[in-house]
């Protein structure tokens, strides 16, 4: 049975190194994408401070993302590619770190308490499968170290699931 271990958050580099190790252990031997997304969401939400939402949106057509497993308040179910932070990340094929979601043109406010957001695409075989989406009630919660850390978690998730 997998046991979550507390990680000191003072050193972000070490925090993400340990979080990646825990995710590898949690997903080891499991190939089901929904089960892996659910456990990845739970791990991020439990271990990362100052989040109010952590989860997945999966690309179900060239035009639309659909809500996947998550932790937090009920969320928007469908997001058009090119709309909001998640849709923009898919359209541009890159991670999006938004310090103030209220200043982001076309931001979709699923939870009015969210102030900052980090969205990381899930890349596999040259295509995007979806995104990991993190929201925080604090402005400027995420930085480049968080982005690099979540990009590493996304690679672990994709490798385990596809």
C-alpha cells in the first residue's frame, strides 16, 4: 500500500524531486489513465500548499477539453481550445503561468476564489492529450520552479498512463 510522506516545502527543488518520487511510486504498475489522474490530482492537492483546485482536463476533440479527475470545488466541464488559460495552453502547446487570472483575457472563472493558475499540457508522441490545471486563491502563487516541477509530474503521469 502506498503511503504519502510529508515533504518540507522550504526548498522547492527538493520538494518537487521528492514529489516526483512519490508520484512514481503511486502510479507504479497502473496503466489506467483515469485512476492515475485521480491519484495524481489527490497527491498534488494534498502535498502542495495554497491550492484550491488541482486536476485534469482531457482533449476529447480538436476543439474541446473535458473535465477529468480533480480535487476542489465543482468545475467547468467543457473548455474550448483557445479559451481561458487551459484552452490557451493547448492552442499554444505550452505551459501557462498566470500570476493574476483576473488580468488574463478570456479567463474562465470556475471558482471565483481563484487568483492565480498554472496549466501544463500533457505531451505524448507529438500531440497534446490534455492538461494539468492548478489554481490558487493567492495571487502570484506559482513561479518558474513550480512550472518545472509540474512539467516533471506531467511527464511521469504520461509515461505511466500511455
